[in-house]
C-alpha cells in the first residue's frame, strides 16, 4: 500500500518540524540543501516539541530538579535531564544550539568522569542511550563516548545480546547498545564495533525481533514514543534497518505485524505511553512521570513516519 497523498499532507502541513525533517530528508530523499529540509531543520528548537522541551530548561542546563548531580539528572523519570536529552537528540535538535550545548556539557561533567558515573562502566541501557544521544548531538568523538563504546563492546554477552541487569544471556529489551552503534557513521566504526554489530544483529534476527521466552510479550507489539529504555517492534525494525539489514528475510514477521497495525487511512496510532508493563517484570521503585508528545490511542505523526521509513527501506511501500 503506497503512502496516500492525504497522509503525506498530514505529515507535512502544520506538523512539527522534527516530523517534517524526517519526511523530506529520510522518506522523500531530499538532500540537506533542499529548502524544505533546511526550513524544517532551522525551526527545530524554535517551535514545536523541541522548543517546548527547551523552554522548560533551568538556568544551569538541567530539567526538573534544582540539583545537577548523577541522581538528579536521571530522576525523576521521565522528565529529568537524561530523558529530555534523549528526546531532543531523536527530534533532531542541534548540538550547536547554546541551550542544548549547555545541557550536554552538564551531562558530560556529571557522568563522564571516574568520580561520577563513568559512562564506560555504566549499565548497558544507560550507557547505550548516552552514546546515542551524545553522538546525535555532535559529541561522538569525546573520549568518554569512545570509552563508553568500548565498554558496550566489552559487555556484549556470549549469545550476542546485552542485558541491563546481571545476566549471562542477552535480552531484546537491551536494544540500546545496538541502537547506539547504528548512529555511529560506518567509517568511524572500529573493527570491534563492526563485529559487535554483526553478533548483535544476529541475536535480534534469530528471535525475529519478538520471540523471547515462552509467549508473546504484548508491550513489545505496541508502538510508543518516547521509548526511553523500553523495547518495541518498531524500535527493533528501525535499528536493524539503519544497520543495513533491511533485506534480511527474518524481519518478515515483524514487518507483517507493523503492516497489520496500519490504520485503514494509512496512519499508525501511538498505542500506549511508557511505562507499559504487562505481567510480572521489573518495576520502578522511584516516582515516575510519563512523558509524551502525542496522545495515546490516536494517530501519531512520529510513529507514522517511522513506520513508513522502515517499510520503504524494506521495499514494502
């Protein structure tokens, strides 16, 4: 089913500039000098979702808390600095924006020293997200980021996966290291990273991006944004596609699920907010505040453009 004109219009007219950037650049393939691409990029941080997040930033560069230390940049979930920076990076905010630069400088000051929560030794979910956001915001060459990348390679399990808690085996839930590797330019990847990508991709593909344990885990089949550190099928598909596995036949069950979730009007819903648990699992001990850009249960521009990018890359549009 091709992209209906009405859906393209919905994704571009009166849409957030972060959505428009993805449509023009990634879906329609226009280059960076295209007027529509340049306009959308210029407006990110000046209006819309990214501007709203940046408008809540405190003077020292953090969000939500008066203190600026390792704990206060992480909690409360999901409105503290760590989570805001993840979303800003994904929305295409510019690392050169003074507001973003101030927040990133603070993040590195707190987390990128042995006296803080050294990124190279942090658990894989936090470290993977940190590498991804810092790379997207232009700090991929920072020594702490390079150390964290080596740490992610080192902590890969024998089965090719990762885990965010003590475990001998990996889990699909620990997608952050592979997603971090996916935003590193191929020319900048070491041989060790390339090997880790191949092993990690095989881990996800062997499980068809969804098969783990005795039965289906329903939250993985629902679509969310922001994902924070939670997994779902679109996260898995987007990561594998970015890494060059769009033609692998083992993506087919996940792609078929994504296609079944397409509405008759050609759009996709934001299925649920995170946290989205079903059955026994890890809990959240501290207070948390769900954060969303769009309304659950309704058509989502962010989910729709992401789904279309995946289907296009896989030759299913």
